[in-house]
C-alpha cells in the first residue's frame, strides 16, 4: 500500500493577477496552494502607484481636490470631502450649512453607489451575473444625478475648501427624492436575490473569518471591521459635517466572515438612503461658500482629519508650511489597510474562497496604490 | 453485414443533417441565452446584428474563426489540438440515437439510453487533456476540477436513466416515450427529474456548477489557453451539451412527442412539441444561471456524494419495490416527493434559517445614533460668494 | 516644481525653506497656526502625558488631536505604553514620514476604538540613513506602512523582516517621497 506521505508533493505557487478577472484591477496575489487549499498568500501591490501624495505637494490646495477624485475612483465625492475637510481645518474656515448638507447628501449617495458596485462585483466574483446588472442600473441613476449637479459622472471636482463649487440645480430636491425611491427598490431587489441565497450563503458564511482584535491590529476599518463586531464608524465616533443632526443606525456584525461584511454594506445602503431623506427634510437655504477670498494660503501647521469612506476610515494628514501648496499630504487609504488582513483571512481556505475574501474587502486599487 | 452504396449515402446525408441540426440548436441557444438573460437582468441583450440580434451568434462565430489560433509554446501540441475534438465528438455522437419524433432518428437503438451514457462520459477525457496539455496552472486546476466533478455526477445521472429504463421496461428512447403517452415520468418520479436536472447542470458545467472553468477563479480552466477556432469548438460543445440535457429531459421525463396528446401528432408537430419541451428545460437552466452564484468545489462534491447519490439509490429502490409489488404509480410520486422534501428542510434548517435570523438581528441590533437638535441658523449675514466669483479664488 | 500653474509657482517661494525665511513679496506673511486643543483633546493629552511620563520631549496639539514628540529610540516603548496602558490605543491608524530636508519626522496616529481617542506620536530622524524601530510586533498594520515608508523615504525599520518594495518595483533607485527627488526628468519604466 502506498500512502500519500510516500509521495513527494510540491506546493504549487499560483499567480493571481495583475490581470486576473477577480482581482478588481491590478492587484496581484501569489497563492501557495496544495491542491485546492491555500497555504499562504503573498499580496503584491503598486501597479497603479501614481505618486499622488508627492504630486499633491506641488499643486495648490484647490488643485489637490482633483487628485483626490482619482484616489478612490469609485467613491470620488467621499474622497473630495475628506480632503476638503482637512483643508478647512488647516485654513480655519467652516463651510456654510447648506454646503455641508449638499456635501453629505452627495457623499451618502456616493456611498450607496459604491456599495451597489461592490454588491454587483462581489456577485460576479462568486459567479452570479444578475446582481451586477441591477447594481449598475441603480448606480447609473445616481451618476446621472451627479452629472446634473457637478457636471461630471465620476471625476467631479465639485467640493471646495469652504464649500462647494456651485449651488445645486433647482430640481435637486425632488430629483433626489425620486432617486431615493428608485434606488431603494433596486437595493431591495439585490438584497432579495442575493443575501439569503443558499449557494451564496454556502460561499460566504464562515469564510474568511477574522476576529475583532486581529482586525483592529491589522488596521481594518469600515464594514470590514464592523463585520468583526467592532462598532467603529467615524460618522458615529468622530462626527463631522452635519452628521450629528441625523438619526441613523450603524449595523454591526458578529462573525467577521464574508457574509457579515457583505450584509453590513447592504444594510448601510438603506441607512444612507434614510440619512439623505433626513438631509432633504432639513435642507437649509443660504450661501454655499465660506466668506473670504484669500483662503488659499493657510497658516503653517498640521492637521489630521478623517471621515467615513465606503471602504472605511479615510484619513488625511496635512502639513502646511504657510505657502499655497501643502508641504505634505498623507492619505490613510482604507483599502490599503484592509488588505493587510487578507493573508490572515485567507490562509487555510480554498482557492475559490480567496476570491470571495478579496472581493468582500471591496478594495479599490487606485486607493491602495495611490 | 452488407453495406450498400445507397446506405452509405443515406447515412452521410443523415449525419450531415444531424450535425447541422445540432449546431443550429447550439447557435440558437447562444442567442436565446443572451436574450433571455438580458430580459432577466433588465437590459435588451444583443439586438444590433440582424432582426432581434438573431445573427449575433453568426457574427460571433465569424469573429472566432477569423482570430489567430494561438498555442502556448510549452504546450504539448498533439494533445492540445486533440482535446477540443475529444470534447466535441461525443457531444455530437450522442445525437445519433435521439429520436426527435417517431422515425425522425439516425439510428434508433434498443440500447439508446445505454449508448448515451457510454458516449457522453468520454468528454471528460478531452477536458482533462486540455488542462494537462496547456501547461498552465489554471488549466490543470480546471482539468482536475472537471474530472472530479464530471465523474461524481455521472453516478446520479446514470441511476436516473436506469430508473426510467425500469419504469418503461426498455432502454429504447421510442419505447420510453411510448410509455409516457398518458402520464409523463415527471409526474411519476418528480425527484428523479430534479436529480437529473441538477446532475445534468453539473455534467455540462452550467451555473451554479461552472466550477471547472470558473471565470473568477481559474479564468476559464481547461480553456484558458485556447483561442479562436479551437476555443469556439469547446464553446459549441458546451451549448450542444446543454441542449442534449434539454432533449434528454424532454424525452425521459416530459413525455417526448406524445404527452399530453396521447396519440402521435404529424411528424412536424411532433418535432416541434419535443423541441418546445427541450427549450423549456433549457430556459430553466438559463433561469438558474441568472439567479445563482457558483458553488465551491468541495460543496459540489459534498452535494453529489452526500445528497444526490444516496437519494438516487433510495429512489432506485423505491422504484424497484413499486415494480415488484405492482403498486399504483402515484405511490412512487408520493414517495419521491417525500424524499425530495427532506433535503430541502434539512438544508434550510442548516443554512437559510440561521442566515435569515442573523440578517434580522443585524438590522435590529444596529447601534442607533440619535440626532442632536440643530442649532438655530446664525443671524449675521455672511457675505455670499457667488459660484462664478469663487471659481478662480482657489 | 509644477509647470502647470506659473502664477502660483511665482507666488510661492521655493518649498522646503523654513517658514520664517520666506520673503513676503506676495501675499500676506506666513502665519503659524496657533495650536489649541479642545476639551476632549485636553483630556486625551493629560492621559497621554501621564501614560508616557518622562518619555515626552514636547507636546501640543490641535482640536482633539494631541501630539507628543518622543526620542526616536524610545518610540517603540512609547507606542507599547500607549497600546497596553490605560489609554488603550489599540489601532495604528496612520503612519507617515515628513521630509523636513534637515530631518525626517515620523508621525504615528494611534486610535482607540474603545474610547474613540486619537493621539499622535512624533519622532525625528536624521536625514542621513534614518532608522527607527519597527512596530510590527505591536500592530500588524505597521508591516505595510513601514514597507511603504521605506520605499518612499528610505527609512529603515530594524525589526521588520520583510522590507521588499511595496509600491515601487524591484530595483527602483531613489526615494520618490523625498523633497530632493526630482518630479520630472525621471526614467520611465
């Protein structure tokens, strides 16, 4: 009788990416596999490194906003908001209330759009092809609104330090109200189709488990951290803009598996939509830009501000030397930090799980590599 | 055995016709799938080439044929080029024995069901060879997955065919259809149809069992290194196989060309009836594709060995008892429905109900953040910067 | 320097010069922001001061982000105290290097998920062959941040076992995060 131990088996190194359909861009991971089992994962990033942070040092504060559009290109407005807030702190200005409401409405809409994209692409990763169509259909509606308001579908360059570029069009409020109804229906459709689908549950429940302390140590944030039962949401814990004036819920998971991370995003979609409704109810009239023209030359100093991006805690550390250009801009990219936990989650699972886990982290390579 | 010239010519014409019917069926399936999935997903699907996009598959085929046929330098050429043929030939040869209506058949065999089983398993060899000869890690992973998956699912599908053979007392397709003149076998053994459909999906690698060429995992599996015409052959074989499942289901379970009319219809109508049933099953397959994600290989194997194979053996025994003691046919129906309910209940207890509970709990236990009252707006009028003036200030 | 915005470029004196030496030809003179902590920041700062004790070289802060500067050699000890002490900074939220030309400043933003406090640790490194103890044994998040900082600023992290390039490709020469690295005239890869 020969047994398995008598054969010499060699672990296979399986290169996944940067041109693999499931790596969401140009992420590359080298899997060390034994048959279908993954023994180890070595992630490689940097294929999309554009030197955004260094580039920001030679742009004026206003120009840096356009760079932030391109950092996380799925949630542009959330990124603009993050930088603009840091800029406002360092310039010691505050945006008028109406501008803050506009920003929050747009940022929350962008969060929904980003989550819809996640739901669709995650389903594609797991082999279901319908949710992506539903997700994109709704995302398209949201982008139509963005185009109407900001003039661009993706790279908006709409927010300004001290306000927003232009006031919203007259039909903004009714348009958004109608949009919320439509999008909510679309989200529900995805929810019904996917969330408790037997096969989907089999693929995601108990897969890629990471416990709370490990997740914190790895620096996971956003739904990926909340899935592990840590209720950390910047909107709740370090409120900014007009979030304190809104009623909302922060869903928190228990198991830290892929399904939790997925389902929390689904719940967040509903929450964001209800937040936008509240914003519309409170929507004030007034100016949209802070007073003063010379806001381009901040005092020397440094600030750290962070905000809740769809993927997690997006921090911006700004160092100013008193000129009209930032001395140093450091972005805390949530996807980058979430990826640190990938190896921990993936070890010991199957190849198919590696795809499911990577998908559940919802990375955007523009943000990982900057 | 004397083979005359006219026999040879007849056979050649029949084979040519058969090939074209099968290829046309496959091409029609490509169109149907894309249009049908488009409808499911709220989009039009291909609608530019020809009326209703009917010529889209032709355009695709021309594109594929005119593409460069690349083989990796380190591949084993002979096997690499033989593999598509090994997949393609069995897919077509099984059609020899399918009667599309009474006497509309190339060769009706007494052992038609056996012939189908014997031939259809051959395509595994082609898939494994394709994976092996490509000299690619994804391809070999896909090839091994294909071997494991297809071999496992042969067992339930063969058992189901055996049950049909027992119930109709014959392995001849025509007699199987004749046995269903009044009651189709789907009414007699609904469980057998379910198992047949699931195992059939796995056999042809349709969602949720498209594991061996999973796009997002092994990037096409055994087909990853193929391009152009050779890839087209795999593609065609896949759709032909899908249609084979449809035809087989119609013949074995839905009463072929006889039920629900009892007597034979005119030949054209018979063929249309059978095709209609076959397309109905194919649409179910597409519907499943539009709904379900892909399973994982270990779940797939567990499903075969822990559920389908035991269930099919139980059903086999039940059918044997029914025949032995000559119970009325509906006893088997009730038995098989009871057996069908068991896995559904067990599975939903195990997976779906806890998830529903969890979902409800997450929604209910979310941390509530209460709004603070909004401060009254500042009275002093801040100087308003108009958007136009602001445009240049930053 | 950028070529895209000649007006701004003319207005702004060359970066990297110390703020005080800036000629005030255009625009108002450079103001240095007053660092004021709010109430929450004051509490955190007090707690931080008691946690770190004598390790603190100087400290200040803005809003609710108090910072302390510690000696580079003692940063690891300070970070460990922050993590394990009562202040409970369990997350390494952000880590960055700032190139002040004459020195490189490492900045660590720590966050506590239990009581939602932020503190910032700073440590100055020499511009020549900067090195600081790795924090990988305290936070796994430090692994990638340190590799990134090593790529872009050339800071060494004794204690981090894997220092292969993360954002840059193998064999890239120079450290593009540094102010001395040219923004144009680089080799296309």
